[in-house]
């Protein structure tokens, strides 16, 4: 190979390297500066929006901080078996999640479900600490009407980390986690293995740490074909060797369809009997 050809080849490789580094830095910067837009996918509602559901409910507004307002729905039935404090996933708002939680109202449970800040009618600045603070506010609200032994914490997807945090700080009857993660950091590292995610990520939601501190029965339900939160991330929670933890595998289940499976229905029915 002639010297001229070698020089041209080096120049090409150098240009490719520069392009690669540029793309790497650009994508890494986007992961850092726009991570909230990747993690949280809220839809908003007008403050005068009127909810419509099949069961009786009360719409609530909690002033959790001077500049934060949390919108919540409290479904109530006659002679409830207990109450479920439900924490939803990372997309949508209460117009959707209220309908989803009616599944539990139909099982004769009261349900309190909140919209996170920036979701639906809820207002305020997002942060991991804010998620926890607002969640504890809702738990304290329920304690004025129910005992700890009547409260079931239920988390779905994003909400599993929040529900697990509450279980580590309180004494609920039980904790149910649908499609949970070991931590948001674990999921992010799985998706972006080439980047120093640990240094870039502002949100951790370390479910594994909270479950170790929980003092109640824990049930995890996860599908093997989940493309949003890998099944492997949830399975790592079994390595914690928590005595009161039960893991339910839904073969063929994905992220949003577990309710279609008999094994999900049977387990939920048993937990809420």
C-alpha cells in the first residue's frame, strides 16, 4: 500500500472517529439534559376537566408544597374490604388511570390514585424527592380514614419505585408491584450500555433498596416479554432473598397486558380476597 493511500485511509478513519465522538457526546448530552422527557410522558388536562367513571369518586386537590398541587381521585364503595393506594406508570393522566383502577373498585375496594406533578391537573416541579413527598402526603391522608392494616400499596411500572419507597417508610398491609424494576438506573444501563449512565442519570428510584426495608408481604407480577422494563431487571429483586416476597411470572406477558392473563387475575383475586 502506497504512502498516499495510507494517508488517505488515516484521514478517513480520523473523520469517522471525530463523527463517532461527536455523536457519542451529542447523545450523552441529550440523555442528561432531556432525561425527564424520556422518563416521564405526561398528558395534561384543563383544570375544569370533568372526570367520568362507572363508580362513585371524589376529586381531590392536595397542596403538598407552596408551589405544588396534586390532583387525586378517591373511589369509595359501601363496606370496602380495604383501600388501595395506587401509583401509576409514566404516561397519561387520571382520565385514563382512573378507569384502570376501577378494576379494583369492582372488587369492592376503595382506591386512591394520584397524578404526579405535571400530569393531568397536577402542578409543580418534578424531582425524585417530590415524587416521594407527594406519595407520603397521600398515605397520610388515608391514615385519617383507614388503618395501616387496611392499606394496600400498588405500584405499576414507574409507580413501583414510589410504592416501594412508601412500604419502606410505613406499615401497610401489603405491597403489590406490577412490572417493577430493580432500579431506574438498572433499566437505563440496560438500554444505553455504552454511556456512563450512573453519572448522567438524575433519577434512581432504587426499588431494591426500599424492598429490603419494607416490613410487609410483597408480591411482584411481571411478564417475560416486557420490552419496557426487562423481565431480567425485575428478576434481580429475587436475589435480595426477602422472606416475604413472592414473584409471579406471566409467561408471554408484556408491559401493558398482564390483566389479560389468568395467572394475573387469580393472584390479584387471592391478594384482595
